[in-house]
C-alpha cells in the first residue's frame, strides 16, 4: 500500500528521507496502528496540508516510486 485517505487524514508511505521531511510539516505524525506502534514509513497528514495539487502530485509520485522498490511480503 502506497497511500490512503481516511476522513481528514492522508496516509502515505515514503522513503526514510522523505518521511523525515514530511514529519516536519505542521500536524504531520507517524501512522500508528495502535498507540506506541508506528507502522513502518507511513506518515499521516491532514488533508488541508496537501490541498495544493502540485504538492500532492509530487508526494504521490514519491510514494509510488518508493513502494515499487519494496519487495512483496511472503507467506
């Protein structure tokens, strides 16, 4: 999964350098599946932070490019 939207929050999976850059944005925080358990390189952003189409498109491109490099999970 590269990205997802739930209510007013956008979740995006990015590389570690991009994750650090996103976490500097106001209101951004690591995605936690439960309190205290961060989920990999996912960052949660408020949808109003990425309302600009150019900014959103850039982060989507980065998220998709990174996710393509992640090997598939094996059972």
